[in-house]
C-alpha cells in the first residue's frame, strides 16, 4: 500500500477503504463505519499547538455530541503509533483530556494519499487539516480542507453533521447560515399539480422555487 498514488475522493464517492494501526488497535475503515456516521479528520503533526486545540475540541464533544448523533470520530496524521500514544498521554497529563477516538498512524502516508489529505503545495510531509463526513452507507457527504496554519471550527463541524442528518431524514435542504431549529427549504415542485398545491399551502414562499418551513 506504500506505493499508493495521490487520489482525491469527492463528495458522493464511496469512502476509500483501508486497514491501519490506530491508537485503539488495528481497524478497517469500513468496519468502523458500519451502521454509523464517521467524521475522519487529519492533522499535520502530533505535539503541535493548533492540532492539540483541535483534537481536544473533538475529544470534548465526542460523548456529549457525536455519540448522541450516531457519529464516530477518527483522526490521522503522518506520525508513528509511538508518537501518537506519547502525544495522547502528554495531553492527558497536561489537560486531563483523553483522546478516546482512534488516531491512524500513517507513517508511510498510504492512507493520507488515498484520501487526498496530503496536498504537496501546502506540505510534502504533513497532512492538511481535512474533514470527511461519511454516512452509514459509506458515502462521502461533505469535505472540508484547512491549511496548516488555520484551525477548524467545531461549531461548523457539528452544524454540518446536523444539517446532513436533518436533510436526509426530512428530504429538505438547508439555507444560508442554517442552524438547528430554524426553517428549512422544501425542494421545488416537480409537477404543475405540486406547484398549484404549493401556491395554496400557506408556506413561507419568496416564489414557487423558494419555500421554507419549520420541521
Ligand atoms: C500546529 O498544529 O500548530 C501546526 C502544525 C503544523 C504546521 C503548523 C502548525
């Protein structure tokens, strides 16, 4: 697998499968993804400041938010398992926060290349800050990329997971800046009959193609 060339998974693709050594043991991605969402994120390096804040952010939300929304977490960096374990222990000793989710040790860069996390224009040796949202069918639904020097936004990551799940459950779309509890967009009518029904519906409507409702 170490000869893996760079690939770039896209929204709608099936998540590339792999088996790897992680901080919770050997894991196959497709097994970990069975029956639940997975947010798979890369960080540039262990023992670095921005990464420490981000991983702490994920750890702080694991039980209170991600577990509650059927979503598992998985991290990755191009570091050895020994480095990962030492860093996890260092953060635990310094802050009391334990990273319980698996962190992939990708020392040969095979997984980062397979998942498009290694973007050589940014760094030849460190993964960018990628976030892949993978649904329980194994499909990639949303991708974020951040450069090495800008940390991610946990509120946006949580909002995106809820937006995807709410959209799936209700067959609706989310408008600009949507937050949970706010009105959602109903898909445009597909027939004249549906259009006429919509005109009589009393929904909040700018025109036939932009109608909103509360769930
Ligand atoms: C950081 O996490 O602080 C970091 C990692 C790699 C490059 C720059 C910053």
